[in-house]
């Protein structure tokens, strides 16, 4: 389908027919039981539980935060983008002083793109390496293996010693292939000793960036077609892996551990912070992705249905993925005769060490490895497309020169992310990636979503926002949604932001502790996006003419109502009863 956005407010309200010359409308063709928005939203359905180990204790705060924050803010961003037909920055014409929030989320999405593409490049490298009769991480007879490499067939619990968990044992063929064969981490002494980019990973990264460029260069006209493959294939592969995983010996013990709830872990602040961050990564709220894609919807699209359906499918998929993961963990624990908690890990250790090692023990291991890494590749491209589209749409809507040269701008963004990602594929690149992963979109993304919720609910107003939704869909949001938008979600976000700062611990990677200057650089990266919010508030206030009251009025009044400011009729200055939204 040909998809274009109409910037005309009269058109959005249905005032002009689709055939009107010079008017660009959203044109869609009928689709088979799948709404156009659902298809375009698929890229940001991040299957993060393939990178993070869920547990029963984790699921409780995860579901809670989904209900009180994830779904309400997902709904808010869809409605915001669909009604205003703008990207993450220009959507703040509803309250100009908060435009810095848009720039902040665009910068965060750009930061994530720097290192997210590297993870996709790793997946591509593993995929190429899988086309062999014997997988390269099966034995210790390779050039990258150390003299201490331990053949997994000879491994038993006594090899560990000193209480070392199997997941932390770095002398297995799979661990050495990842850290020595792919990353060449052994050639770096730390983040101060990066070395040069690895040429093999550089080529993989270049392929990934080229794929992303040609998927995005024509906007949603191309990305919408690519998503048919990248969003549906992982579900097929996940189902196949799940069916095969539950048939393995020890799988039942893994699934039992997955569903077991350890209430003592709920006392740990990190469990709650991780659950909150996971919600926003999983649903894509706060990255500008939802606003960007929703801006291409039909004006009367039922984004309420989409919000409920998409967020529910996303989280159910995450839950089901947990069975595929823990069945493999149970199998590995059974094979090595250790406890499940000794093999359980998260992040890259799960995806690039433990899962490949498990696959290498299966019959037809080459087939399973190819299938698994194709799934990772499509998932990664899916998510990266969403993030880059948020950057491109957000800035192109704000700067018309960029919109006129969208293909060139898309190339510039793609090439820029490639150049900066080269730091992450050096010998010590994993340290740079860990730094970005921790600081670029941790506390900063929670802060950005907090300011977004405050801007929409308290400055633009829940009542006015509800009226906008009524214009689109014919009904106002219920009391639950309005309560969450105005009170529950902002309070929750403020709490998590404060706790995440208080509970911050110096950054580490395995046994390596990052130097103090690296932690300072990390906080500088986090603050570089957050500072855009107050900086733009000051900038906007100083660049508006008039008295203090008039300046304030222009800053918080929607741009299409600035003529009312001169008349002294400023809606936001009227003090209303605090519970008028109950009506």
C-alpha cells in the first residue's frame, strides 16, 4: 500500500475528499485480517526475553508495570502520533515547551542504534559460521582456543570449583568462540585499550547497515513490506524451537524453575527496575517509534484496540519465549549435572554462548544453528528499523530540508551509525557496548517517558487529550486510562527514576571493573539526552516575546491556538477542579 501523511488539520477531521488535488491522504488497500497499523507496529515488538532471563519473581513486577504504565503509555503514544500526524519532536506543537522531550527520545534512539546494529552483526557472523558440517564452537581444536579450553564432553561439576557458576565459566568452546573467536576480547586490557575494528565484524556490520538503508530509504512504503518477513518468521522459528526444546531431557526441570516464584527476590530493587526498563524496551514506549509509526495511520483508526492487542501479543510472546529458553536451560543443567541457576544467565551470554552450546549437542545441529540465528537476525533488523525510523521521521518532520532529501538523510543516518558502531567491534568493543547499553537508554528513557506523561496529562491536559481521541474514534478513554495518564504512570515513573539513580553501582563486565572516568562518560551520555528537556524549555522561553505571563502562555499553548494568547484567552491558565476528569 502507498502510505503518505496528510499534514492538513481540515483533512484530518475529514473535511476534504481523498481525490482533492494537491492533498495527500493516507491511502490503503484492504489487507488480510491484519490492520495496516498492526503491520507497521510489528518492528517495535521487541522480543527482549530472548536476551533476558525471565523468572517467576520477575513476572510479577513485569505484569504490574505493564498494566499501570506500559499499556497506558503505549496507548498514549499511539493516539498522540495518530492525531497530530507528526514525529517525536514536532508532535509537541500541542505544548511547544516540551519539544525537548522529542529531541531527547530521538537522541536516545540514535544512541541505541550505535550498538544495537553491532548485536545484529554478531548474529550475522554466527549465521555465516554455522554453514559447516561441524559447528566451530563444538570443540577446542581451533586457532582461537586457549590451552585451558575444556571439552564439554569431559565437563562435570568438579571442574568448576570455588563456587563458580557454569554460566560464568569462560573456558568452554562456545564461550571461547564468542569472546576469543568473535570479539577477540583477550587482546584488550580494558576500555582504555580498544584496538582496531575487526574486519570480519566490520563487513557483517556493513551488510546490516545496507539492509537497513534499503529497508528505510522510501519510508514505510519499503519498511512495511520488509516487516512481513522480519516480524512473522521469528514466530515460526520460536514455535519450532519451543516444540523441540520441551522434548529434551531435563526440560521439565527448566520450565518448573521458570514458573517458580521466589518472593524473596521481590525485595530486591534491581528486579523492579529491570522489569520497568524491560517494559519500555519490549513495547517501544519512549523511543519515539510508536509516535512515528502511528503518525501514518488513518485518522479514524482504532488505536485503542491496537494498543491492547499489540501490547498483549508482545507480552504473551515474551512469556511463551520463556518456555523455549528455560527448556534449554533445563537441558543444559541435565547434561552437565549442575543446578539450573548455575547455567542461567542473561544478555549476550544466553544468546551467543549458552544457546549455541546447547544447539551444538543436538542432532542436526547445523540446521538448528542456522534457524536460530536467522531468527535473531530478523528480530534485530525488525527492532533496528523501528528505532532508525523514529530518528528519521522525527527529524525529517522538524526540518523540511531533510524531508525533501529523505533518501540522502537516511543514508547519512545509516552511515553515521556504521562509523560510530565501529568502536563496538574493536578488541575491547564489548566494553563500549556495555557502557552504551547501561547508560544510553536506562534512566534516560524512563526520564523521557516521565516528562512525556507530564507534558500530555498536566500541560496539554487529559480532558483535551480525551477529546482528541473522541474525534478520532467516537468515544473518550475510560476512567482507568485517564487516572493512569495523570497520576499512576507519572508517579510510577518518578519512583523508578529515583530508585535507579540511588541504586546505581559502578559498571562491570564479568570480572572487569570499569574505571571511574568511564562511569563519568556513561553518565555524560545519559545526561546528554536528559538535558535537552530543560535546555529547550529555557531556549523556548527566552526566544518568545512579551511579558512573563505571555511568554509562559505561548510556551504551553498549542501552536494552532496562539492567536488566543493575544486575546488573553489561555485555557491552561484556568484553574479547574482537580477531579473534573472523573466526569
